[in-house]
C-alpha cells in the first residue's frame, strides 16, 4: 500500500456514456496506480469470458491487479435477464460490498456496474450506500453506460465518453487485444 494512504482522500470515478473506452480508462487508471504501489481489485459485472486481454495480462504480469468476473459469456437480455444473470450479479455485488468493507485494496473498480443497475441486476439504492460509505482513502471506480444521475452526483471525477465513430459501423467485428 502506498505510504501516504492515511493522508490521501480517495475519490469516486465514474466513466459512462455510449463511447468506447470506459473499461479501458479504468484499466489505465489501475495501471498507473499499480505503478505507485497500489493494490487494485476489479470486479467485472455481466462479463464471463477469460479471453479478455486485461485478465490474461493481470494473471501473467500484474500481481497487484486482481480481476474477477460475475457474468456469463453471453449478452444479458435487458428485458428478461436469465436466472443465472441475476444470481451472478447478486453474488458479484455481495463480493464488491465485502471487498470494499475489508479495505485491503487501494482501488476497487466495479466494471459495467452502471449497466447492471440499469438492467435491474444491482439495486441502485444499495450501490449508493456503498459509494457513500467506502473507506475514505479508497479510490472507487464505476464504469458502464447509463449511469443514473444519483451516481453521477456522487462522482468526484465523472467522464461521459461520447461515441463519434466506431469500426463496428463499418462492418469490422471486435478485435482481440483492442476491444477485448
């Protein structure tokens, strides 16, 4: 842990919007933090594939970055999430609550948590409680589209990533090492 942990005020970061790069921004922040001795925990909601580059890199090269997933490999149906989607999100949210309360990490990233809230998989009021009661020195990062105003209002750093163009619109599929 960084020497100045007791003196440092941890911030709440929110990366939202319809553009590409929210998870990537959180990972960049994690990499920078690790370079200064922070321990980082990332929990990926609604994701279940081990083929994401960040998972491979963390396992091989970044012992201070722990990434866990709480989702299936398939997309969640917004209008009718499966029982497994609901169960995995609930389990992930309980794990997030525990990790934050344990205060063993300097930074906790809740990847795609905004989408999980929007899809009704994570209760907004419970997430707001976690945000308000996080350890004062902890950096808490929330990513995903559809961040509600209540989350935005609690953010110390809020970025709305705007989509201007994307290769998908030109028939290019997701590329290994770039989009995942």
